C-alpha cells in the first residue's frame, strides 16, 4: 500500500516515506489502530513505474500458456531484489516444478483439514457474483478459477471431499489449474522485524508492477510459506549453503488469459 502511494506520488515528483511505526494491526483491537505516519517528500529521482499499472496488476490462478518467461525479465527482477537486500531465485526445471505443484496441493489439503483455517477462509470467500459485488472485500470464487458451487461445497461440506473418488476429483481439478506453468520464483531476505516486512512489501509491490508492464501474471503459493510441513520440504528443495535468510515468498510466474477482476471498495470508502 505504501509503495503504491509512492509510485502514484512519483508522477508529481514526490515520494512517500514512513516517518514512524506504531502498533501492529490486530484483529483483537476494537477501535481504529494507528499503524504508521507517512509523509510526502520532494524526490530528486524520477519514478520509473507508471501508476496506471496499479489497476492493471492482477493475480492469475488459472492455466498459463506454457511460454517461458524471458531471461531479461528475470534479470530485472533480480536487480530490483538486490536493491532491497533480497535475493531473487527462479527455476524453469520441469521436474522441480512438478514436485513443487504436488507439495503445494498436499499443503492445501492439509490446511483444509484444519477446522480453524477452513472456517476463516469460508468467512472470506464470496461464492457468487451478488455477494462479491455487494461486499467488495473477499475472495470471489471466479477469481480463484473455481465454480462457486464447488468451492462452497469444499468449505461447508468438507467431509464429502476427504476420501475416494470425490477427493481424487478435487485434487485433479486443482492440479489442472497449474497446466502451462513454466517458471516458479522465490525470495530470500531479512524477514524478522516490522521494517523488514515493510521493505519486503515495497520491493514486491515494485516487482509486481514491473511484471504487469511485461504482461505477466503471478500466483503466490501462500501455503508453502505458512504450512510448516510444506515449508520444510521447500527448504530442502531450495537449500542454498551461501544464503541462510528465510524464504518468505514463492509464486509461479507466466502468461495467461486476462483473469477476472475482483470487486474492490472505492477510494472514499477507505478514508476515515
């Protein structure tokens, strides 16, 4: 959010800096939380990214078209990551990509077996267009690449999908959405303090806009970071004896049809 503000301000010759951090945002707070003080400052450097990319940027969770990402694009991502004290990695090895897809699918099923995680996600998903357009705040099934009825059944009647042919159908449906994947990327870098989180977020915002400028889409593999057993497997696949910084982001990268656009709140609905 901060970096998007700064990119937009760059059009007018300014940058956005964080003057001070306050408490973390928490679901336990019952009143508005002050997270940070931001300040506009005149910038001597010209912003290279267009703010129009912010609205174009999207996640694509469906099939990709099997075209490998160009090396010049990957080199640009590596350069941007270094500027933020991060290391950018990627693989286009088919066997490794297939292994990672399997680990990701297994992590998803494991997460679905967790009642707390499943209940939380069920509260966030919008299973039809009416709810998605009305609330403008959640994960619309269409943007996830699944039929609303199927997704609703998975979360509300999960036991149906835990064994036999139903489980196989669900697994195959999910795995088919990864067809055409040729490139998987990941990042290592400092990820222990609030400043680390913000710097990583600002870096990733810029990378994503650069990818958008090249007509590329991403699909983050969140479960490979948050699911402990999956993360252990990933660390083995991605072991680097010269870099022991944590892996904090993994995503697939590629070209696809234009994905559905989720409904979002208008700007004035964000302002207090």
